[in-house]
């Protein structure tokens, strides 16, 4: 996102903690809890996430379990949209649609409530981080199967070396604050 200055990016990056070998050996986990705990970086991140969608028509923000639930509802409020959780298997109580995907550290499935959105609804997908892009792509599948239209991606950071962005449909606008 070009509008974000280098000094702001630097400030946000300073609040992302690298945790080696979590959740398993060889993975460097990007922990956003320090960024959330600081009132200043919490507000800055919230504002920057909303900026690119201010003039877009967004019906729903879909947040991906679990860290997509942290800023997702806030982003939805800012865009005058609703919030829909996409969750790991067995967590959503009503009838669900399911889709399997690959993660940087394993494979998993995601679910959405079958009645979560109306056909033709404009949806922004949000998560804290994109690694391979498998999770976000699974969310695209779920939303499209329900007849929704994915009109944007919103991430706090991307792991550049995994090139997740290139696995997402190129025609859908992609917004990510930090590249690490
Ligand atoms: P991917 O499907 O490979 O793009 O993985 C993205 C999902 O896994 C997001 O929900 C992230 O929160 C989580 N994730 C993957 N790798 C990391 C990492 N190194 N640090 C923190 N979260 C990660």
C-alpha cells in the first residue's frame, strides 16, 4: 500500500514479534500481539486497513480464523459492512460449506455458514498474514460457492518469500500493509 510511509511501516514492524520454531520447528511465527497491545499501532493499523476500501461498496468482511477475527469486525464497522467468520472445521454451529487447503505448516479445512451471505454480495477477505495464500484462496472458493463476489483482499503482512499473492486471482484488488 503505497500511501503508508516508510516510518509508519517501520513503527508497525517494530511491534511484530518473531517467534522462532512456533508452532513447529522451522517456522518463524509473526506475532501481532505487541501491535495489538499498543494503542497507537492498534489505531494506525485499523485506519490503514480501512483506507483502500473507503469508497468501495462492501457488504461483508470475511475474517479468517483466528487472527482475521481481531481486526475483521473493526474493518467491517469502518466500511459499514457486516462481518462473517470463516472457521476451522467443527466450530460453526449451523449448516456449513467446507473446503480443504494447504497451510505453510500443514493442511486444514475451512468452513462458512451456508446462509452467511446473499448471492451477489460484495466481500472483502481479511487475515493478519498471507503466507502461501492457500487459506485466502480457500475462502475465495467458499464465498464464490455461496454466490458472493470477492472484491478485495486485506492483510496486515505478507511473507514475501512464499509469494502468496501470486496464488490469488490477479483481478481481485490486493492490499497488504507490510511485506516481510
Ligand atoms: P497461508 O494459507 O499459507 O497463506 O497461511 C496463512 C494463514 O496461516 C494465516 O491465517 C496466518 O495467520 C497463518 N500463518 C501462516 N504462516 C504464519 C507465520 N509465519 N506467522 C504467523 N501466522 C502464520
